[in-house]
């Protein structure tokens, strides 16, 4: 019930503010991931200051490595984390708390490589 009321109050307030021509209470976070193919999953973890809950959302990068999350509520804390098997990301995650749209939350991907070394003694 608490989540329903929060959603209802948020939508109601957004409607009132929009009708009055006031700035919206929503914003977006965006960036690019370089060094990886398109379609990298980007996870958004939000810490809701109002209810104390944690929510998750995800998107994927486009052909140019661009991603975005839109219609995010202001004053929430967001952690952005790219996820792809075989890749490491720098930085591993970013945390944003903002009152405006935030662009430039970029990551660099590096393909993980493995190697095996040793000495073969034989024949067996």
C-alpha cells in the first residue's frame, strides 16, 4: 500500500506541477561505454529516500555505446553498473544523486584475457 501511495502522490504532484508550468521533478542519467560491442547491459540501482526501498532497472547500449535512463525521480541516489561477461569496466560503477539531468556517466570496457602457463613433462 505504501508503494502505491508513493506512486500515486508522485504522479499527482507531477501532474499538478506540469499543469502550472513548473519544472518537472524527473530527470535522466546517460553516458557511453567504449571498448565493447553494442548491447552491453547497464543496470541502474536506485535508493529511494522516501520509502527506503531499493529498485532495479536495466537497459542496453546502442550501436554507438550510448545508454540512458529517463523519468528518474529527483533526490534519489542511483548507482549505475555495466554488466557483460568477459569484460571489466572502469570505473566498475558510478553513483549519482542529482537535481538535474546528468550526462557523461561514461565507462571504458576492457576485454578480460586469460592465460595458462607451465611446463609439460612427459611422455605419459
